[in-house]
């Protein structure tokens, strides 16, 4: 009966946070365990009682300050100098700029929105199909939750009680592999469809673009360097990244207006509050699942199907692909981790960092697949084209992502290598 309530609320179109909260309330009422209401608010706030979650609004603020300070535009110009002269150069520029932005923003939807405003009109002006330009930009956004910093990694690390800094480092190599797979797709499509070349800029112009982009690259250096060297926690690195973005935007480029800061703070607060409510609601929902011993039931079912860790990972991938299509990635992580992580680590001996990276990549795919697909609709809206056309153009990139998922599931060393696993 509780499952029916969940599906009904989801189909009505309620935001996923209210769906999770409403389902938990319905469970308590339908089972007659009204004494659980006494713990309801405690469980709601318990989901937010983690120092690591402070990194989420700080990374969101970093992205907002970068956009207002002109850092995003300069990163695109820098990428254009590095790879713009190749066949289909602007497509490579799009991906390389997304890699750079992924090392700063941490949110796929935010990155897709920002890069769509910058890249999609320019690619269309240079002769690229509008739907392909939107699809490529959306695919590049998939890198944001994988290449550190990542909001999904922060949430997974809090839930799994593992070091978020190590999880960030574990995501570097898989993120680069995924970026390489996308570059290969663009290379093949460039020859098949004869993508246009872009004239290389003059030497003086190229040097100006490179010099203009270097200060922005200091921000991922602050984030990753602080963690690798042990000078700062992920949360402290996020705070330092905000400070670096403010200093660069205001004093180096001179484009960040102090009058814009109140608007930036309000937009960041709204976005962070939305994520916080979702985390709190999902924690209550997970509490209900644990009370009903759902993890134990799933563990027994998985143990009956296979004893091979790789086959278990393939089963998890298949299930999460379906989950990601209908539930937001953050909510899905909070829902599935308490159920599947104990099984993965306890029954099949899978490294938690390996499991976390694979789960997060898988659930990010849901941003680009109907019917929910927030990233798909953002990219289509920015390009003023239909989501169906963008989704068709996305298929080669989605196929490449699935291939990378299978590779990472098969070879855990590709995830754990940088953390000494």
C-alpha cells in the first residue's frame, strides 16, 4: 500500500522531496505505528547533521561567482586555443570547457545551464546542428558530478561514512575516462558528418586567451590541491574556492560587481535549501525502509541470484538506470545507498569508493533520459528545440557512458588506483 502511495504522488507530479516525505507519513499512518511520529522530526533533521554537507552550498556559490566574474567565458576561450583548430574544433572546445567547469561547479544541471548559454548558440552559428550542439553540451554536463568536486560524492560520502576527499580523488580517473570516451565519439562523428574546422587564432590573441584562463584554473587547483596535500577538508576547500572566485572576479578581471553579490547569495541560498530539503525528506524515507528491513530482503534476493561481484554490479547498474529515469539523482543516491551499500561491501566485498563512483555515474544518466531528465529539458530549452531531438542526438554519448560504466564495474582498480586501492 505504501508503494502505491509513492507511485501515486510521483505520477501526480509532486516534487520528489514532497513525494518522499508524503510516503513516509503515509507509511506511519497506514501501519498504525503512530508512535513513530514522535521521532519523525528528529529523523528529518538528522539527515542534515553532517559537517560535510556544508560543501554543497559553497560549491554552488563558487559556480555563481565564477559566472558573474567572467571566469566561465575565459575558460571557454582558453579551451578554444588548445583544441579549436581540429576538425570539429568547437565540439572539442565544448567538451574541454566542460571538463574545466566540472572541476569547479559540482552540479550537472547548473553546468548544463551555464554552458548551454555560452556554447549552443556559438556552435549553431558555426554550422552545427542545433540539437547536436545542445546534446553535446548536456553530455559534457555529465562530467560535473564525477570530476571533483561533486555534490553527489559529498552526499554519498556522508551516507557511507567514508572520506569525501578520497572519494573526490577516486573520481578523477573515471571522469577523465568518460571525457575521453566523449572525445572519441566527437572524433568519429566529426569525420562522418564532416564537422567544420575553426581557424586558429593569431599568436598574440592565443596568448591573451591562455593568460586570461589561467587565473580560473587556480580554483580547481585550490580544491584538489588542498585535499591532496592534506591542508584542507573538502568543505574548507570549497570555502577557499569561493574566496578565490571572489578575488579573481573582482580584482583580477574586474567584472564582479559588489551590487551583484546579494542576488548571487539569494540564488545560492534557494538552490542549497532545495537540496537540503530533499536530503532531509530522503533521510526520513530511508528510515522507513530500514524500519521495514528492506536492505535485508534485498540482500537475500541478491545472494540468491549471484555470488559474482561483477554480475552484482551489472544488476545494480540495470536497476539504477530505471531508478534514475524517474527519480532525481540526489534523492536516488539517498534512497539506494542505505539499501545497496551494506550488501555490496558486506556480501560481495566491493570497495565502497568503487561502488560510490559507479552508482553516481549511473544516476547522473537520469538527468538526460526521459521522463524526468532535468538536464535534457534544460539543454533543449536553452537551444529552443524539442527534447526528443536532443535525446536522439545524445544516444551516442549515452552509449559511451554505459560502456564506461561496464568497464568501471569490471575493473575496480580504475577507480581506486589514485587512493592506493
